[in-house]
C-alpha cells in the first residue's frame, strides 16, 4: 500500500496501486520462471531443438538460412516445441509479456465502477491492441 503523508492524503490512486501490485508480482514470477527454464536448458534437463554445437555453427547465418537449416518456423509455432530445452525459455518471456495485459484487465473494473468512460475505453483499447499484436494477425516484413 502507498505510504501516507502526515496530511492523510494517499500518493497513489486505487488503480495505480492495483496495477503496480500486479506488475510487481507478475515480474517476480516471470523472472523466476526465466531462471528455472534457463537452468533446464543450460544443464540439459530437456534436449534442445538445436544442439549447442549446431547453434554455434549456425549463429552467424542470416535468419532465413538459420530457420531453414534448423527446420524452425516463426510465430506461435514454438508452442509445439515447448518440450525442447531451447524453447521452454519462451514460457517466461510470454509470462513477462502478458503482465501488462493482465494489469490492464485488473484495473478495468475499477474504471468501470468509477464510471470513467475515457479510462475504461483506453484500457479496453490497450488490451485489444496488445492481444492483437501478440496474436500474429498483424504480420509485417514478409
């Protein structure tokens, strides 16, 4: 909770506290997952899709050549390889990337209850834009 100054006024609003609290929790969970999945990869608890030796050989290749040589696909195809040591790391990345959406969803009811139409609309649009961007529907550079 926010510190209260001597005059009794709160420094942060309810939605700021709710957003920051969830952001803090999500960041900590995401970080722990990143560390754990990196340990899984580093110590070989799960076999990688691309071996360390092959990775060193292919690292300097252009991305198109790398993808072809490793039979790797872009976008959400990583989900089908989540059991591979080099792809399990994506779980932590997705968690960290999702925290902002979860924070907006957390404060949305506060804006609705306050009948704040502007901030409600902004929060809804933020969620829609972030989910749309993550979905892969908006693809560029091809």
